[in-house]
C-alpha cells in the first residue's frame, strides 16, 4: 500500500511538472521552436527536376523563381490555381514559375508554368511540405517569401513579393530593419 502511495505521488509530481513547463505541441514549455526549414532567408538549394513533358527544369542561384506545391485532390490547391495563373502570366518575364504536383500532375492546358513531376516525393521532402498548397519565392538561391496556406487574395501578396524580389526592395527593407 505504501508503494502505491509513493508511485501515485511521483506520477502526480511529474504530471504537475509537465503541466507547468511542458506543452502538448512541442514538449518544450514556454520555449518557441523555429519554424521547420526552409524559412525566409534559408538557401533554396539548387535542384534539377523533370517536368511532365520530360524536359529538364533547373532552380539555380541566379534569378527569381516561384515554386508551388499543389495536389489536384486538394480543394485549396484548386482554388489557388486561377490566381497563380494570373500572376504567372503577369510576371513571366521577371520570374520562372514551377508547380510540383503531389502526388501526380494534372493536365493543365496552356499553363504559364512548368509542371514538375516528383514521383518519389524528393522535392516535397526537401521543402518540408506537410500540407498543400505551399509556395516559395526564391531570389538568387535564397527564399524571400513563403505561403503555407491558401487565403483569398493571396495572388496580390504573391505579385508584390515577386516585384520586391525582382527589384531588390526587400533587401533595402531588411537593411533598414537591421539599422533600427
């Protein structure tokens, strides 16, 4: 009986400790963990992939790229398509656009972007894609913006981020923030 009381007190003490300092989401209490890589400011990493026509697509350290991860089976991905097409047509001279379809590519007629095939999930894993749609704006090999969930009117923000990436305005703003 004495052992049972000791075990009960220990379990209660551990539970109170965890409740006070630990959290169910992170197990770290009041500490906040960084968002999973890649984040804004992270290297996008060069890669080569095959598009659905069998042509080669390359993301390099030079230029502006918009990389989107979608699934044709996902309602929010399907909602994002018209806005993405609009932005891709508007900025096709300033940036390279590519969509990685997870798990398979659909037949987009006259798509103003590359449709990449990722049968093994290598790219989705590299960009830590847990949900779709997920978008990245990459400038000179560095991620300058991410969108982790679809929202109405996202294409306006995407267009603004592409403009900043092509003109260098985001760098000026970052420098101003560092000086403050």
